[in-house]
C-alpha cells in the first residue's frame, strides 16, 4: 500500500473524503473498526485495521495481510485493505510516509519527563530563534511554525497532526523543532516513525498514574522513548534524578549528562536569587538569568547543554540564555498594591508544587507565603492528599479550591485533598470551592508584603467543569482584584 497515493490519512471517519486512507484505531470511548463501513461509503480508497468486521466482509471480499507481508493487498470495489497487528503504530508510520518523512528534514529534539517539559522546549525554541535559526515548537501551551502561533490541546498531538505540522515546518524553512514527548504519547505510538536528533530526560515523579496505573509502567513508557533513539542521536540525561541512568540502559544513542548537584558533562550551581532572577555558574561561567528556582536552574542547564551538543558556541549561548524570559504561567510574578506578589504557576504534581514552594520560601524569608491550589478531576487521585501535605509544610496559609473538576464533583475532590492535612494544617486552611472567589479572597485578605502562589492552572485561560470549557484567566482575575485594593 503506497500511502502517498491517498488524498488524506485520518483515524476519524467524519473527516473521510473520496480517495482517503482510513485507519481504524481502537479508542477508549469508541472503536474505529465500527466505522469502516461508513468510511467506505464516504469514498475511502484504503483501510488499515486490525481485523475485518463481519459487516464489512459481507459487502467486500478482501484478503488479509500480516504486518510483515508485502505492502499491498488488492481487493474488489476499489478499496484496498491492510490488516495489521497494531493500527495505532500503523497510523503513525503511514502518516510519516504520507507527509514525506518530515522529521528527517530538520533537527528534531524531544524532551520527556514529569516536570519542566514545557519550559524547556519553549526556552529552547526562543534560544535558537535568538541564535538566528528558524524553528518550530510543539508544546502544551502552543505550537509554533516559525513565528506563527497555533493553538494546541494535547502535550503530544496525534501522529497525523504531528507529521503535518513537521511537514509545514519543513516547508517554512525551519531548521529545528523542539517538542514535548509525553509518556502517553509514547505508549500510544504518536511519535513512532519520527527520527529524533536528541532526546532529553528531565525527571520522573508522581503523575499520570490514572492512565499508567503503576509507576513502573509510567517509567517503562518514558524509557521506551530512549530505547527507540538511533545511534546517530544524543540522549541528554539529568543524572540528579535516580531514574536518569535507567532511561539510557540499552540506549543506542550517545549519552551526555547534566547535573546541578554533582559531577556531569555539564553542571550548574545557584549562587544567588531573588524575584528578579538568579545568578548561575554554568560550566564554570557566571551568568545572570531572569528565571528563578532550583527547577529552573535545571531547565536552563538543560537548554544550555542541548545547545552545545547541537553545535552552538558556549559563550554565545550563555549571552542568549541571560535574555530569556519564563514561559507563560511558569512562576509568573504579578506585583500589586501593598507590596503583594502573586505568582501564577502550572505546578499540578506533588514534585512541581514542592519545587515552587521551596523556591518561594527561600526568596520570601520573613514574608507571609500563601498557597492556593486544587486538583484536576478525572485524573490521578493518589496525588491529592500528598499535595496537601506539601502545601501545609511549606506555606503559612493554605486555600484549597477547585481546579478543572471535569466530571467529578469539586467538593469530593476537595475532601480527598483535605485528607492529607494534619489538624494544625486544617487550622490554617480555608476551603473556597469557587476558584475565582478563592483568588479574590487570597489577595484581599493577605497581609501586606505577602507572596501568594496560585498553583495548578498556569498558562490555562479556561476552566473545565463537566464537559464544558469556559473562559477563566487567573491573570485577569488578579489584576481586577488589584484594582479593588487601589480604591
């Protein structure tokens, strides 16, 4: 089957047009095999599936083909069928071929890990643009083709969209693409068939167990990304995380290490920091950066190490590094009346929340530190009490509220969060289910000079309640509340 002969490739039967290739994928809510007949009625010229449904074989006589058999299987009715063991994988490989193997025509860099992916790829994108290269970006916040911004909903998009974006980057003259690679994206074969010039490992902590069920399975999916790197690629690994060396066991790529705590190929140390930035020593050279926090020291060291591995000059890289600004919604500091600082951050895992609070605790010193957070619905429930315990330990006041409750009851989520608090923790905690009111209360009742962390939503400008996504921009709410204080 020559995938380039089709008009388009899709796993969504609603998008089928005459001459299209339809790939039947088994999903969580529905099975694409149930829509094969519909795809044929709409004019699909090719079908990839794991089995031929009886309703289809009753209309069209086909010959099944194994995954390693010759590439084509002629059939009647001008519809070509290909039966494979794994249609998700087949979709990715077909998309890669359909779009002309775009990942081979630019330098593709992927980062995986629990925390820091968005900041790292965003900073890499801006760093290389500053160094004079035309680049693409695929991230949780947004996708970029050169300077053109495209909205996104998933950390790792489906393989058809992914390859179409990479092909568009090639057409626009992009030399590099920096992308987040999620464990779910790896497990679902969304990046299968892509050729990565570099794979980066940041860290591995508690997250996505609602999907993976066990930490061991979560780790396996992360490691699979590095197992699939070629011998021509570079694997850039954080050796301060105990899982770093595990990621590159049996990895064919060249391994390069970085560390903020010990010895490695590239190292960094924090010399001083404030809300305005921090002074780092990277590979022996002092550099002032606008980001703060130990986790951002890791992020900055990561992008420096990646740039040097990709051929950038160290001195030129450090100069560009010092001009970089934080990614939206990552330790974004809004200064208000009464010397208040409201910090918006995407921290939605125990490790991320702890990192942010430790950073703020160190900078705030004698200032009151207030933490406001909730937990998303229909996601890993085990982290809810753990995050509460961390917030209790590191903040002076705590406000528990709603995040994106989705189909869960916000009050039920809050009860599970509260289970992680001690009696002393409950005594310094307010529960306000409505997040807008919680934010307003945190600001209006904060002692002068306080620092208020709004954790969990970061760059998001919406809230998901039930199946509805409504506008919700924390930055707007903060600035509106500041105006009330000024009256």
